[in-house]
C-alpha cells in the first residue's frame, strides 16, 4: 500500500475528470455514466475541484463552489459550498479527507470567503474541521385520510396551476429569489440550476421520467408566488388506491401560496400519504391541514453545517435581535476565526472588530457555526462545553442577540430517481 504522505492532493485537470467522476460515483454508490463526466466538466471552470492521487489513480474527490448564503437581516454572504467529498474504500482512514479539507479551507480563506458550508452525509465527520450544524430539517409524512381536508372545497387550492417543465423553469427563478432575499439559510440557485433541475438544459438526458409541476399565482398581481414539484406512484390494494406522493420541492413566498400548494398535494385523488422532506423544523405546514397531527415528523436532523473563517466579516454581515455589545473570544485550532472580538449589533446592522477588552463569552468556532444563523442558543451550547460564560449574563445576552423569531432553513430540492426510495 502506498504511504499516504506520497499521495498527491491537488487541483484536478481536464484529463483527471473521468477518473475523478468514477471515484466520486463509487463513494456515493452511484453508477458511472459518461453524462456524469459531462456534467462535472460543464461546472469545472466555475468550481474548485480537488483530488487525491495515488500515482495517477484518483482515490479522493472534493469540490467547492462560490455561493451566497442569506443571513439574518437579508444580506448575502459569500461562502464556499463544499460537495462531492469522497475517499476510495481502499484508501480510507489515512488522512486524505483531512488533507483535502485543509487545502480547500486555506484556499477559501485566502480568497476572502468568510464562511464555508456543506451538507454532511455523516454527522461525525466535520466538527473536527471547525464546522457546526447550523440549520436543521424536518421530514413530514402526512396521512391524507386523517388530514381532514375536504376535497370538495376547491377554494382551498385556488390559485394553483399545473404547468409543464418549461413554464415552471421560467417562473421558478424569480419566486426563489424572493424567498432567498428574506430566508436565512438559503443558498443561490442560478438559471442553470433550474434548467438542470427541470430537465430543460440543452443535452439533458431524454426519457427521464418527468415529475409534476405546479405554480401558485398571486390573486392580485397574477404573478407566481409559489412552486411545487412532486412525483407520485400509482399503487392499488383491492380496489382501494394507496398512492404515495413525494414533494421534491416546495417554495412559497406567502402563507396563502404555501397553504394552497400543500392542500393541493394532500387532496390529490388516490393519494394516501404525502412525503415532505427537508422542511424547517418550525414549518407551519401542519397548521394548513384540518388536523395538524396528521403530519408526523418522521425524521428530525441537522442539515447544513457551517464554518466561520473570518469572524469580523461574518459577524458584521448579519443583524441581531436586540441592540447590544458582546466581547467574544473565539477559539479555533486551525487559527482562521480565532481572536477576541467586540461585536456591536442590533436590528439595523452590526460591526465586529478585534479588541483588547476582557472576553465575556468564550466560544469554539464549531459552536459559532451553530449560533451564526440563529438556530441554536449559546445557553444550550454551553452545556456541551464548547461555549463558556466568562461574565455573568453573557449567555443570555448572546441568546437575545443571535436568536431569530423563525428558524433558519436551507431548502433542498430532491431530484433524480434516488428519491423514489423514499428514505430520509
Ligand atoms: C467520509 C470519507 C470521505 C472519509 O475519508 P477518509 O480519508 O477516510 O478520512 P480521514 O482519514 O481524513 O479521516 C479524518 C478523521 O475523520 C475520521 N473519520 C473518517 N471517516 C469517518 C466515519 N465514517 N465516521 C467517523 N469518523 C470518521 C477519522 O477517523 C479521522 O479522525 P482523526 O482525525 O480523529 O484521526 C470516506 O469514508 C468516504 O468517502 N465515505 C463515503 C462518502 C461520504 O460519506 N462522503 C462524505 C460526504 S459529505
């Protein structure tokens, strides 16, 4: 076996792409296709692709993309969004992941990206690199027969329009942009993303089963203010329909749009169960049903993980619940976010500067990631030891500043055939 020190961690070249794509597919249990290489090639100029190479053989993959994260107050913070992380089964537990993360975080810091984010496939992996869980997700399963929605009340779903992929992909970006402007935790979805998601991109594989698409139109302006993409399966038991319906994407910028789209899905004839994954845990969706208890939470999990790389830039980009100041000592084994910082913030904005004043709160960079979008509380985090109150009252003050009225949410669209398995 090759000594891990001689395994090269480097940027990927055009020639490496087939091997890189195959290694990634092995890691994610996805069969190799030439289309997969083309998809990676089309984004290679924009993204940073890293690989681990044993001689010329690719044994590790890693990608990061320049993204924008909405933070409390509505600012878009430039972030490095990490994905496609894998190490070949033959080369695991030899530090290759750690080396790829180290190379990429250094690059992100040098490029001036104050924050990095990722969806962690496994919980234990990323805390050691300074990431903390920053948004959570709830997976709802609605028992249609208990939802107490009367399918004869068509007023409940007024404004909903079934459309094809083309019409949907035209309306969708503007609706999503309206959500992104106000929803902490969201990332950008550009036009290419929408074309790919709806099979509208030139060269998209044909013959892929198309999901169903619906819009909700604002009754006053006639403009789309909600999007619903779903698939369903025709399933019968002795003359009784038992069809599941899976919501792949649901974006709404008004409560009316959300209520109408959910009620539309739940009152679809033949459907007995509606699966609604990746919603904010404080989603109001159960309350749009006749009986909210018909929406059971079948999974509740951490979702997006976040690592602060530049404390003053990250903390001064968001707003805070109350006008206050707090002196924070941030500990960070890798050094990027470390220091003692004076945070002065409130509902209209904030500043964060290095200070010589005595710290009131000591916080590890992982906990700062969990606090940043307001999803966790300093008081809660202090129980686990990564956050320490150095001056009485500092935990309560941090809670009042960082917490938000509604939880952050990172919407995820579930695309492709994998979703049909229905497992969270
Ligand atoms: C997860 C994966 C990338 C780890 O790669 P790796 O090169 O073996 O990781 P490293 O050797 O650099 O391990 C770094 C640390 O994480 C730990 N670790 C690695 N995989 C782990 C796992 N599955 N569970 C718990 N700890 C793990 C190692 O023990 C090591 O700990 P240490 O620093 O305390 O010694 C690899 O196992 C893989 O490809 N898995 C399948 C795909 C996947 O889950 N990718 C992540 C997508 S977000």
